[in-house]
C-alpha cells in the first residue's frame, strides 16, 4: 500500500524531510476549492505505489505558513524531495504521461526495475527466465503499452514471431503514442522471419536475407544499403520488399536521423 500523509506545520519535518532519506517524497500543495488539484490527486495516489514514493499532501488553506515558506503561488504545486532536499517541482495538473516523465527523471518505477532485471538475465544468457518474467509482467500490466513494445522486441529477437505479433495486436490505433511503433515492429518481425527462414534461390534472395538480418541486428546503415540495392536491381522484387524494408528502418530511426535523410533521397532517386 502507498504511504500517503496529510502534512501540517507540526509533522512536516518528520514526514517530508526525514522520510525522504528512506524513499522519495512527493509533496502536493492543494486546496479543497481547487479543481485541478482534485484532478491530479488520484493520479498522484495511483502512482505512489508503482514508483514507491511517499505522498505528502499539504492543504494550503490550513497550512499557510508552509505554503508561504516554499513560495507557493499557484496550485496544485508539486515538489519532489530526495535525501532531505527538493530536487524538482511543477505547477498545474499534469496528465498521467507527463507526470510519469516528471517522476522518471528521478525515480525508477517497480516495472522499470523488473525490466532492468530482464536485461541482466538476457546478458547472462538466462533467456527462458527473461521470457517468463516478461509474461508475468504482461499479465500483471495488460494496459501498459510501453511494456508491450519492450516485450515484443524481446520476442522478435528470440525468433518467437507469433508471440510478438500477439502482443503487438493489443496495441490499437487509438493508442496513439505506441501504434506506429507497433506497426514498425510488425514489419521488423517479418524481417526476422526472413532472416531466420529464407532459403536463397538467387542473388536478390541473398541480398534480401542479408539486409533483413542486418535490420534485425540494428545495423541499419548496412540494411539500408542492401535494401536500396534491391530497389535499384528490381523495384517489384517480392512485392516491393526493398522499398518497404527501407521505410520500416526510416520509421525506426525517426525522420531527423541522418541515415533517414540520406537514404530517403537515394530511395527517391532509385524510384523516380
């Protein structure tokens, strides 16, 4: 259960300063009449357990001295204390994604700690344990699409394409922040399948297999060069596999990446 306290002049030092040496303390300056405060309150309470922080709520009407001491002018005013010191703050009712960003600058969520554990398991070659932990997390956090993306990447790397696609199919178009990433990973899953299973019968097949493996191994420059070679030799090869491979990598890299800019021009020249 999250630790949530109503803080006053009398217990401020004990709850905020002393406890911040044990775990982060989020201080919420609020008031009953404040609509944005009421909107923010359930989010702060909901995330307190996930990010393992103490939530210290200070009613500014009942505790004007503390509010004045900290120069509170608008509410909600949220401060983060670690090791006895204020390390960050914001004013206003942040939506959940923005609130998470604020917290993650300073605190690792329990989920992130588990993801770090998975990375260590993979590095140690304990891939079965990593897979089991991913499955546990997916069952526990079915609504977390960032987790779904990370799990799908793992399954793709493991060659478990059906598992990856099953996870990616849970990300719908209205999950705007994650939908494009999910579609890119579906294309990457296809390339992984090509890398693992394609038995080349001609020169283009050889190039395609090598390009697909390079893309999966994140050697994007090599992959783009090879996919471009396919486009230059035969634009229609395997339903425009060369062009589609390049577009997938552009999406993975982002439009501002130098490789994207360079190879978009080369693709345009090859096509037209």
